[in-house]
C-alpha cells in the first residue's frame, strides 16, 4: 500500500469511530462540512481546490491529503494542482514548502507515479 492509501484507510476507520461517538453538535458540523463542498454557485471541483489551499496555508497534512483525494476524484489536473499549491505558497509563505513536498508525493502516488 502507498502512504496515501494508508491515510485513506486510517481516515475511514477514525471517521467511523467519530460517528459512533458523535453527539448532535458533531453530527451537525460534519453535515455542514459535507454540504459546503457540494455543487452550488461554485462547482464542487473548485471548492475542493479552495479547501486544498486553505489546508495548505493552515499546514494540516491530513486535510491536505483529504482534499488531494477529493481533487483526484473530481479530475483536477496536475497543472491545476500545481497552480493551487502556488497560491498556497504565496499566501502561506515558505513554511508551506514541506507540506507542498508531501502533497506532491501524495498526488504522484494517487496517479500511480510512485511505486
């Protein structure tokens, strides 16, 4: 398995645990989070790219990987990913560079370019 596949498996397991323990407030927040990324005035694909930029600037590797997976599912191109990461770098500064490196590794794994 790749690191991104391991991430996805672990995330699913932990999401199930969270849902099994979630109270009304957690469930409402999770519902809001899911709805925010659905098609609306902005298409879901664009919203996932926005989520990726925000996650990069906040330096949350789990969030970055989650949005990379969603971007991959939404057929975001590599050129689009690079531009998204460029925006995150400009907004977040050089502290985002290690996260960009790991994001690119995850992206390549999803595309089958890393053994």
